[in-house]
């Protein structure tokens, strides 16, 4: 179950990665509106950006299907599309009314949410499509039906399974919808305290990857909160409240996490400072500009868990303060500088500049608290105690260069080749890997045997950290270049005969 939830959390990152496009396009429209020029062009861009946000349900269905399937195959994406539209259209009020023999106005209001933005149905259908692909994509039918064998069978069976889902949802959906609305209302009624609880648990769940599932409740339309879409489109937004579950992350990601990185650099042993500097600088830049904090967080969450609890508390405190004073800003990807700049031209934002002031205060708090905790508690953060970083290896491979493998095969290498080779060796080689995927910053593997993983070799390749779950699941924290590393590892695995 834990492994399943981790994979699901990773799968959610694929549709989320589309949101920056929506933010930028809508941001152009907001900028033109704010300046007061080209109103037709402004409306066009705003409509184009919000259109993406209106399709989140189908995007999540496809993203989850691709993420949970054994292979990123177009057949599973097609199956998810078929299943999603079948379910949502059949359960829409206009289709249900004649089926139930009632007027459309008498259909339960819950079914009004059966549209392209229904993320929860997207999750269900995505899981169904992935299961169908994994189970039946290599099924051979009798000769008379052989045309429908294999991958062609996946969309067909997904359609039938989605009919079953639609029948179940006909009775269950009103109850699910009521429960979700109750949960969302409870959090909203807690006001700033609710924002604190969300921020605190958001960080605590980072090691498990389950924070993505928690985020879906507050950022999308699962509980009626729908913070991202409301902030970006203005539809249903309340100034000073919409963005409450995003705003407090800006002071933490743009200022707090870089300050923590600076504190860890300053407290590293003298001989280790140069090595720690490179690690912390890259992570701090990533956090400040794009809001990706995992390279820094994974550098201390396991070696100094007390720091991670402090970090989670400060994150909750930041969301509490921003919500208390009604300072709001929003993002489409994460709380970095790029999304903050786009927030400045969004009319829904409320005193966003105050988040910069709050950020400067949090920079001081993070630096002082982290430095004092590391010193007085003698914590083994990077470059201290037994957590010494290995000597940096020289970069021998370059783009376009060729190298000969031991079996005589000639391989084209790039700047990620050496790191990928070391990581692959550290994982026990190709034969130890059952599956390999990645999220925004981590490689996620299902291995035959976790015990033969060489963490030292993996970290010497530039990885920030390695985590294990059970006997078979391993994650390697790489950073924002994880996709290139994953692709190179897959290339090397395919080239080894």
C-alpha cells in the first residue's frame, strides 16, 4: 500500500507540470489587463490560460494512467481518455435526468461536478486504465479476434470497467462529494489554523511522497477549495482568502530554505566547505527561482530529523501568518520567484509584497534556528561528523563524445553519462532493477534487493540522498535534472545486452 501511494503521488506530478503553461499564458492576459491595453488580446490570453485549468480532470486521468502503468505507452493514455469521458458524460445531469426519469433540476447537485475538471474521477479512471494496461496489454485473443489483442484491448476493457465505475458512482458519488465538502469546510472554518495544519503536514509528508495527495485536496477541486484554479482564473475567488493555501510557501521556499542551506554551509567542517558549497548553492537557487526544495530538504531530513520537524513547523507558521493577515499570492507549479512575479499582476493577489517582508524575517529565523540547532545539538548535516561528502569526480564525459563499453559496444555519451553509470552500478546494475521512474526531483526504483545498494557510490555521482522503503523500493534524490539522468540510465540499461 505504501509503495502504491508513493507511485500515485509521483504520478500526480505529470499533470501538475502542465500548470506553469496555464499560469504564464493567463499571466500575459492579466498583465495586458492591468496595463489597460489590447483588451481583446488580453481576453484571448486569459481564456487560453484558464482553458487548461478547466481540463484538470482529464489531465489527471492521463497523468495517473501513464504514471501507474508499467510503461509510458500511448495506449494507456487513450484508455484513460475513453474512460474519463464515458464516466463523466454518463453521470452528467443532462444525461442522468432522462435515465432516472426526473427533471434535470431534480438531479443531485453533486453530479454537476461531473465535468472535465473533476480531478477525483480523473484519479479513479487513471488507476483503472493503468491496471487494465498492466494486466491485459499482452493478452492474446483467439485468431478471429486477434486484431483486438494486446494494447488494442486496453481501451476497450477500460471502457467496460468505466461503465462499472459509473454505476458505482451513481450511488456512491453523492456520499463522497458530501464527505469531501465537509472536510474542506472544516479546514476553511479553521481559518489560519487550518492553513497552519496543512503547511505542517505538507512538509512532514515529503519523505513519503504523499504530500502530493494532500495538496490535491487544497489546490484542486476535491473539497471545493480549488485554490490554484480560483486564483489563476478569478472564478469564485475571494480576495484575501483565495491563495491562502499557497501564499505562505513563498517565504519558506524563496527565503527559508536558502537560509537553511546557508546555515548548513557555514557549520560544515572547514575541509568540507567547498564540497558543501556546491550542493547547497544549487539547491538554494532551485528553491528560490522555481520553488523546488527537495534537494536541500533531503540533505538533512534523515541525518537530522529534528531539523525537518522544525522546518515543517516553520512552514505551518508561515502559512498561518500569511492567512492571518490575508496576504495572498499563488502559483501554478511551486512557490518560487517565477510564480511570485506572475502573482504580482494577478488581480486576485492581496498585498503580495508583504510576503517578501515576511520572507526576509523567515530568512533570519531559519538561519539562526538551523545554525544554533546544528551547533548545540551536534547534528550531522552535510559536511559534518560521519556525513562527509566524497571528493568530487572529474567530468570526463561530454556531449557528443563516444565511449566503448566492456562488451565492445560503442555508446554515445553526454554530460549525464558518468553520473548515470555510477548510479546504475550503485543500484546493483540492470538486473537488480524491476522498474525505474522519476518525479520532479527523484528517481524511484523497485529493486529485487535493496540490501546490495551502494549509497556511497550513488552519492559520489552527485545524488543528494538515497532512501529505502521495505525490501524493494528505493528513491535517489537527484534534483531538477532528474529527467535527464533517468533517461540516460534507461538508455544504458537498454544498451546492455
